[in-house]
C-alpha cells in the first residue's frame, strides 16, 4: 500500500435523506454524498500539503450546483480575490502563499498542479460513501473505472496522472485489483476519506524514485 497522507478537512460530505428504495441501505439513516467537486477540493488541499504553490480545479456547472465551492473555500481559509466568467465561484482564491484557481473549463483535467517542476493531473469522481445499495456501489466502481480511463486518453508526456475517488470498502477493493496494471500504465490511484485523508493504493507517485510517464 502507498503512503497515507492526512489532511483534516471539514464539510466534504453532504447528508441527504435517501429515496424510499434506498432507505434501508443507508448506514445511519441519511446518505452521505461526497460530490465530485468535494473530491477535487480535497485532492487540491492534499497537493498544497505536498508542496504545490498553485492548484487549479476544473468543475463543470453541475458540480457547482451540487456543492458550495466558494463557501467551502472560505471556511477553509481562502479569500476570493479575482473572478472570471459568469460563474459566481470561478476565480482565484488565496490562502497565504497558496493560490487556488477555479476554472469552469471541460477537458483540462479535474485538478492540475506543478510540484518541483512535475505536472500533476487528476481525474476525480464522487459518490455516496455509506450506502450498501447495489446501484450506488456500482456507481462507485464505475467512477474509478471512468477516472482511470480518462487518464489513459491523455497524450501529455512526463505527467503524474492520478485517479481520485472517495475511500470506501468498495473502491478500496477495486483499487487493490487495479493498482498494479494502472501503475504500469502511469496512473496512480488515490482514495479520499471524508475528512480529506489521502491513501495511495499501489505507488505514491510523488514519493522519491517514482517517475511519471
């Protein structure tokens, strides 16, 4: 297993009452939704902790509707300094020397940063993290497959590519099966806890001695 990097974050999960057909499958009664935008933000904070000075995230309009990006950043110490476009949360945010840019642009990679001259590009997926419903478990598995598949389509050389999904028993079991071949293809797998901890399954792509494709 890779290194577990701990970053304690708040409010990454939204609790919602499940529909009747999923009510019995939600542990604790409510469903815990970890949206794609929340996963992007958590991984961005992880990259700051690993030494990035600037990180860009690229949610689409639907992601912004499902998660209050600007409010979340404000509660985690970021100040909005410059906006662009018509989307209220798009723009540049500062927290000390850390710069986070939010761009509503598809096809750029969900999270992009540079650390020690090395470009990191992550594709992120979300999901319901406390449901035993077969359809929601299938969505979690599909999310990891899709994130890895999107990275396989990238043509950029010398990038660190990371597929990032919520940490659940389902995603961890699948990641363990995928890690060896994914790593051989130049793709790392990162699992995000509900408090922002990151666990790499297989190689930690930013550790000493690992070379991106």
